[in-house]
C-alpha cells in the first residue's frame, strides 16, 4: 500500500533532523549543532498514533546558485516539497522568524500542499514569542514543539490527522505488489452500460441493470480476479451535467462516484459507441485527468456499430483530436451485453497502470532535455534567454516532472506542451496524465 508522504523543510539548523528522528523513533538522521549536516533527502516510515506515513528529512533551504552544492541541495528539497502530501515547515522558535523564512514560506505555499507550521525548540514554554511571530508567515497556526524533548506530540498528531489524505476504506494491508488488488473504477454517462459490463466481468447478475438511466446510485466495490490478478472494481452512478442534476440523491450518488475516481488507480471511461464523444464524455475525461488517474476509454455497445467499416480508426482519430491532454490513450471496442472485448479492456487497464507508475532516471531525463532544447531552444523574454538547467521526476502515479531554471514562469504554454509531448513520446507514457512543475531561481546574482 502506498504511504502518504510528509516532507520536513525549513532553514538550516532549526531541528528538522531531530524531528525526523523523533517521528521514526530511531536516530536515522545525523544531528549536529552545525547547519547543513543534512544534504540528501532521507526517508523513513512512521507509525504515529494510528497514522501511517513516510517522512522525508531535507536539506536546509538556502538561497544559492543551482550550480553550487548548496543550490543542488535546495533543488532536492524543492523536489521533496513537490512530491509531498503534507509539508512540515519548521522554524526555530527561540530565534524567531527571520527575513529568509518569508521567501521559503512563499515557496511552500505555491506548492499547493497542506502545510503544518512547527515552532521548534519551544520546550518548557520557551520561545513562545517566536511562535507568535510565526503567524506572520501566513501558514496558519503554529504548533509549539520540542523535537529534542518530545513536547507537543499531541498537537502535532492532531494537525497531521487533519492534513493527511484519508486512507482508502477498501484498501487492505496487501503486502507485496503482486498480491495487491488493482483498483479500477468504471465511470461514464447514465445508461452507458457500466453495470452490465461489470456483471459480465463477474459472470453473474451482481448489479441491478435495465433500460432506465440512473439505476446505479451508490459506488459499489466488488472483488474480482482476472488472469490471476486481483482486481477491485468500482461501479459508479452515471455522471450528467451538473445543471441537469436537481435531485439531492443523484447529487450524492455523483459525489460518491467522484470519490471512487479519487480512490482508483485506473479509471475506465465507458462511452456509448452509438453516440461517442459527447460533451459530457469529454468533461468526464477531463475530470479523470485532473485527478491524475490512469485512463482507458471503452467503446461499449460495439456490437451495434461493428458493421461500419473504418469506424474504429475514425473514432481513435477523434480521440486524439478531442483529448490531446491524454494523447495515446487506449481506445477499446467492447460489448458488455455480449461479453466481447473484456480481455482486451483488462489488458489495456493493466498496461495503463504500469505506464502510470513508471519512473525515469534523472540522467535519462536530462539527456532528453538537452536534445529537446537543442532542437527547439526556449524563447527569450525581454532580451533575456530562458534557461532550463535541470529536470527530474519527483513523483509517479501519475508521472510528475520538475524543471529548474530561471524565468520559467515566463515559459510559453506552447513550449511546456512541447516538453510534455516530448516526455510522453521519448519515455513511452501514452494516455497517462503528465504533471510538469516549473521552479524558477530567485538568485539575485544571475544576470545572464
């Protein structure tokens, strides 16, 4: 089971590594009064009062050029922030808030992840003035804490409990990846045949079906096995345009379906092959892409249109044109009623999951980046050339890449699309959402 990630960040020597050791219950990280002892990201698994997560100790945040050791350490820390589900931003309560804390607090805020502000070294009530100063950072209420003496653990537990993502209620402690059930949600417009398809997969009339649209209201979770692989199927209510939903129960059903999408690893968007790629179909694909889930498109009721030559090729071309954000997504013809195409669909689901989880080494990414910029250099802004110095993959599921350089906030969307398309083609990432974060240097000495 994938654990949520908590990154500990802050200036050097505020007690990040001591906090890391306190949470993991062992002295894994080196601790010294000298700043800058931690350089690489260090990870440890934590069991904390019923909460399970992975914590990352990071190098102290300092302003520096990317070409220096300190600059590269900062890139590692920024990559940890981008990959985190929660950030613990640590300050030294005895020293109070320093001017350098503010730009780093802004950096964490821009990352868009929940932040817990830790006013460390506040043992015995000491440093309370510094804790009150911390309100000026705009990161919410500070938690007075002492990593050295373990004071404030109760308050930190409550803060983490509210900030960490809720665990999947259907998830099990499933051990190794081979034994873990792959979570697959089936979504689509009302009457697309979702429940009929799942009944065919299960080989029994497990779900209520009929010609009326909107029969399914709850998000139903069902265990299944395909070719020896454990699958957890989620049937969902049909999703209509919000303006057409006036029934409170239907609103709850659609909300339950959205929750199923968030818990899924792969989402099958089921289209009616007789009227495919309606506006609502495109909206549902957008929603799935926005949630960062792996995606497969199923063309259901194919038996009704299979006699039309060239139709499948035409629909795949339509998919490429209408859904460029998931370029290369698998489009699978099938019939839930007749039981045709289920194996093809599941093969596409497993392959989509593998692509979604793929990781690419930093060296390969930067070799590609060098070639991509040689073929098509970034444009200049106000006479200054945009520099992309470094790239790395900060996360998978979905693949998330970060670029580091200067003036990246001025990079045109057309160029970021060029880079995303290049990543997709070079590293064989068809159909999966790709995230690209731009981290701009604030180095005042960089006048190039």
